[in-house]
C-alpha cells in the first residue's frame, strides 16, 4: 500500500489541474451540458492526465541529480530512492502505453495533438528546458495544446482570441513560477541566463497581455454587454498572483496555489459563476 502511494505521488495528480483547460472550448461554446461533448472532453482530460503523468516521471528521471540537491524536490519518490530508476522507467512505459491506447479508443481525433504534446515534452525534458526564453514559451504552448485538444475532441470551434488569452495566461503563470524558483539556492540551470529584472519585465508584460487580450475578447467576441464586467475578476486574480510572487514567494507550484490561496480561488469561482450566467442565460 505504501509503495502504491509512492507511485501516485510520482504521477503528480495536482498537476492534472492544468488539464482542466481541455474543458474551456465547450464551456465557452455553451455546450458544457451537452452530454456527448462533455464525455469527449472528459475523455481528453483523462488521456492528457495520463500522458502528463508519464512526462512527469520522465522529467524526474532526467532531473534526478538536480532534485537530490533541491530543498523540496529531494523528497520526490525517485530522488529520495523510494522508487528505483528502473521501476520508474517501467512505470513510465505503462503510463505511456495506457494513455495512447485509451486515446485511440476514446478520442482518436486528438491523438496527433497528444503525440505532439508528448514529443515536445520529451525534447523539453532533455534539451529545450536549458534554452532561455524557449523554456517558458514551450511550457506556455503546452497549455495551448490542451485547449486545442479539447476543441478537437468535442468538435467545438475555438476562438483565436481564446487561444491568445490562454497563451498569455500560461506565460504569466510560468514566468511567476520561474520568479519563485530564481530565489531557490539550487536553481534550474536555465535560470542562470535570466536576471530578476528580466523576469520582472516578462511578468509585467504577460500580465498586461492577459488583461488587454481578455478585455478585447469580452467586447468583440462574446455576445453579451455584461461580459466586459468579468474583467474585474481577471484583474483580481492577476494582481493577487503578482502579490503572491513578490511578497509571499509562493508561486513555484501554481496548480497547488489556486487551492491554497482563498483570494485567487474566490476570483476563479466568481469568474466562473459570472460567465456561467452569461453563457447559459441563467438570468
């Protein structure tokens, strides 16, 4: 039982939160209660979670030496020795195989996107994460692939403005994560190419792009005069995240922070309820 728990930890289930982005297309299309679309999006969520977990395992194997010297990551199953490298490789193979078999069986249309996501993650784990700028752009692109996969799975049109908003949001989260990691004694090698000032500029730029693109999206794309008021929820979330980055230095794991920071959680919940009312004509 204890060994099984270690393998669950190795899969990083908290990271599956990122895969919620596959539901974005059907939510914005007003099809969240369309059962076939919801089922296909849920299937995409499952296979993306399995593939992302296989990537996490691969990344932990690649970063073994670094993680052993990291203040927090040394407790991870492979770095701590609770799971051997051999067993981790076997587990990676099982996750990869199950993920793609499930994808072919449940949502074959997204297999090319899933394959691209996996291939880029492999390149990222072993090579591209050491290339400054490309490292943050590539992680942001992974979020975009989730949205594209969700749209393909449910056969739902995805607005270019929505893709831009997601890209800039992902960039914002990733730069905040890098900002938090920069303060660690044991840093990623790629962070040697950055300076605090550069990361500050990147964070401010991505925050501006989020607000600007989302504001235009609410005015030009969404067919509701009320949509523009949802910008206040976005502003609240963005400003709070920046406060967390600069004051609390607690942004290294954004997927966990949204559950632990009540202000950000309330902003997300408020935005979700507000947009639900607009898209599904509750009032």
